[in-house]
């Protein structure tokens, strides 16, 4: 496997040095008193409503982060980031669901959270599941926790917690994970700083609570070039990097050695409308640059992968998400997000999830590359065929390389003749994916939780409702 680098080593270093200047000269808007006290004791300075973080403090906190992290599912399967493998997970938190079969576009509900988790559980190239939808049929204060609670029974894969904003959400998610086992092995949580360079009090408290609980943490800034970040890719990456590293300083100051996933969600402004663009090629380039800067620190990196602004499963959708996944995939990303994503994260589709599972297989095949060993060069095989020893199809060499995956066998893409395609009803990739999604949802069964576990989760949710939902 090779890594496709878009930035030279000196350019990566330039971004790092620019980040240190941002943190030490510009600073982070941060006013949460316990965080201020802790950071000042560690050498930071307060200037108005900003905290200036010295380079030595940032570097020291980065040095405390482990280079690998592992998350376990309740079925025992473990996902490891930082070991050179490429992993995939789905979009989290979509508001809407798009049903390709009926063309219906509507707000998501709890049942969609359950169905999405069960479908993703069946897709082999989705390594980790994030609660997919933000259900609109629960109170806003319970939304993040309801996503997690209703995903838990519908997968045995590693299940990431939802993005949280408040410390109580982190505590209740931790309690739910404890129903299954050691929460520190089962749960990851993320918080999104506000771009540019702001960590509100409630988010600072949540970040520190996650660190105290010992949960693997992902800082998830979502800057947009031209509106909440500079309109240059390298400048926006430097700002995003500063937002990530400020969070790293917080968690490592609370709990040295806490596992951290370096996350980047940099998007671009569409100059003609001002909206956030997730489909442009520049997103893939920014994700590749994010991989390089995250790896500069020895951290596992999670970036956008399958992303598009398209509203349906059309040509735009296909080429945008393919480009934006293959570029950071070849750049060495540890994890790509976005399985099932549509409309810049506003919606998701079950058919899209199935398609992205096949896209993921193609990206893994591309990362594998090909070799030129003596056996692969096949001079003797060519000679045997030319001397009359049947043809290449009948050679053991062919069957061996077929078994080893030299050629990827697709399940959804069309590979037949016009006549065969016509006779089979002229189904395209999207239609086949819809059929497969419907089949999985009919047939795939996930081992149920114990009744006592279901009851305990309900008790936790009731307690969360009393604390978080204001009547």
C-alpha cells in the first residue's frame, strides 16, 4: 500500500507552525472557569475572552496521546485505528431520510434510527456504526441519547456515541454503555468546537467530563471555508487544526494518555449561494491534507469520505462521493465517514448505505494496489499458454489470483451485456441497492439484548428525561 501525499513535508510542517502561532498569538475563545484555571496553571495566558496556549504546552499534550485506539462492539468485534488499516463508518445525525424506492423525503423518526443500525450491522465494509438519524419524534433535549439508546440493540458492531454538547449527555451515554460492559472499551464520544476558534462553556464542560470518564474522544470541528474559516485550503486546515489541538490540550490536561481520534470535517462555501458544500473535489483534497497533519502527530485520523450535495442517487452523487472518498483513502486515512450520507449531511438513504458498502470495497482494493513479483509477472504462465497449454482461464495461476482478490467482484455494478441487462428489467445500481436494502431489513436479525439490559437502558433514559427535558 502507498500513501498519496498532496502536501510536501515542509508544507505539513508549515501548517503545524501556523497552528502553533494561532494558538499562542490569536488564542481560543474559552471562558469556562474550571478550564481556565487548569490551563493557566499549565502555562496558558488569558487575554480578554481568549486563552493563549504556548507551543510547549500543545506539544507536551500531543506527546501524551496514544498512537492507536480500539473500540469493541457488544458482539466482541474490535476496531483498531492507527494500525495501518482503513475503516469506514456511516454519517451520524442526519435530520431527514430519503426513500429511493418511493422518492419520499421526510423527517427521520426513532424507527429509522433502529432500521439504519440494523442495516449497517449487515454491511461488511461498515466497521463502526454511529447513530444515523436525529429522530424528530423525541424531545430535543433527549435527541442525542435517544439515538444511542435505540442503536444499541440493533448492532453487535462497535458503536460510536453520538456527538454531544453537554456534560450530562456524556454521563448518561457512559451509563448506557456500562449496561453492555466496560464503557471505556465500548464508547467513543465527540464534541464540535464552534468555528472559528471557540469552545463555549457547555462544550468545555462536556469535553472535560468525557476526559474524566476516560472515554475515547474525537474533537469534531466543522469549519466552512469562506464563512467560518479562511478561503484557502491550507489556511482553513491550519484553523481546523488549532480547534482540534485546543481540545486535545483540554482532555490531556484532565486525563493524560486519553485515547484521541483526530477528526476533520472541513467543508467549502459555494460562492454563488453561500451554502456549505460537501460534494466539491476540494473537500477530498482538504481531507487528504487533514490526514497528513494528523499523522504528523502520530494520531489516527478520521475524515469525510462519502459526501455529496446531491438530493438523489444520481451521477452527481456517485462521482462526488467516489472522489471525496478515494482521495483521503489513498492519502492513508485511518477511517472514512459518511456511509449513507446525502445533501451535505442533511439526509440519508438506506439504498445509499448499500451502495457505499460497495464503494468501500473498491477503495480498499485501490489501497491494496498490485505487485510485480516473479509469480505475478507470470512469464512461465504466458509461455505455457503460447505453447498450447489450454488458455489463461484454465490456469491455476488465474484461479489463485481470482481467489486472492486481484479483481474485485462487484455485487451492484452492471457487468453484463445489453441483452442480459435488458432482460433483467434494466435495473441500475440504485435500484439494485434499494432491493438489497429492503431484503436486509426483512431478513437480518441482530442478537437481542437481555430483558434486564433493555429495562436498565429505559431507566437511564427516564432519568435523563427528568434532568434534560424542560417541560
